[in-house]
């Protein structure tokens, strides 16, 4: 059975390449890919060279995400990525130094989408730190369900990747811990030590890692009350944490 090639959605392509090209150029790029079974036909001359290069990069990143999800970072090869992308080896090495370089770029792209969704949701949340934290965790759970391959790259495969991949993962966790600590300090008269925020983020990540390793992501929303209880307990004590369970019971 032939492996289905990566096909980029217009939304993802537009998000990835930004506003450097017109809608008509993006539409033409996607039309070419669709007509040619997910790869640019040889000798494309109707599109700007920089746009073709940017699209090729995004296709390689999507192929890396798919390959790492299916095969695992340690097992996959550059050829696995090329097969999914329908892109030649020389084109790959024009974009990336090696497998690790491509994986790190894929991690950055997936983590960036995760961060953007969570941060946008938190900005629109209620006024208290608990409202904002609840919104952030809720959106994280939604991201995993909506974008399971991207989420797996960030939460699961980064653990099994290279030292540089582990550093990327640690930096992302540190970022979220800093966000949690800021929320708490802005709203509590006696906030806990900053290490509490690191513990909250690390604990949530560990729970999600275990669920994703088992393939149990369909009902992640049911974890929200327990995750909020854990987070609020660490920051504001048992009485406040109990309110999260009570509120969930009557929701």
C-alpha cells in the first residue's frame, strides 16, 4: 500500500508562510500540489522561488511530524520524511542539515502553534488567575485532541529525541511555568514559591505524556477538574482546590 503524501491545508500554509505572498499565489501553490499528488511538478516557474522553498519547508516539517508520530524519532530516517513529503534528498538538505535539524524545526513549529492557541485563550479568559489557568489548561487539552500529531511531537517524541530536543522541551516547560507564576503573583497576596509553578507544569505534562503514550486522548477534557485541583492546591491550598472539584460536580 502506497504511503499517502503530505497535503497542506490552506490555513496551515497561510499561518506558516505569513503574509509575504498573495492569496492567489498561495491558492496556485496548493492547486499545483493537489494536481500533482502532493508534490510540485518539475520545473515550476509560475510561482516565486522563495514561495516554492517556503512551501517545501512546510511539507518537510509536516512529513517529519507524521513520521515521528508513526515511527518514533529514534527509528525514523531522512528517507521516511522524503517519502511522505515527495521531496528529493537534495531539496531536503537545502533546508536542513540533518534529521535532528528538521525535527527541531518541526518541534518549534508545533510548540509555537500550541503556545499561540493557549495564550490567545488566556487573554480572553475571566479576570482571576484561576479563570485564566483553567482556560489555558482547557485549550491545551483541546490542542491535543485537535492536533494529535503536533502534540505528540511536543509532549512525547521530544523526550526521546536528542539533547537539543530535550533542551527545547525544557525551555517550553519553563515558559509555561513562568506564565503560571506570573498569573499567580498578580492575583494572590501571598503567592507560593516560583517552584510551585514549575511543579504544576511538570505534573500536568507528565499526566498528558502517560495518556498519549497509551493513546488515550479522546476524553482528555475529563481531566480538567483534577488538573485544576492539583494546580490550585499547589498555589492556594486545599479549600480553594476543593472549590474546583465542587464546581465541576455542578457544571
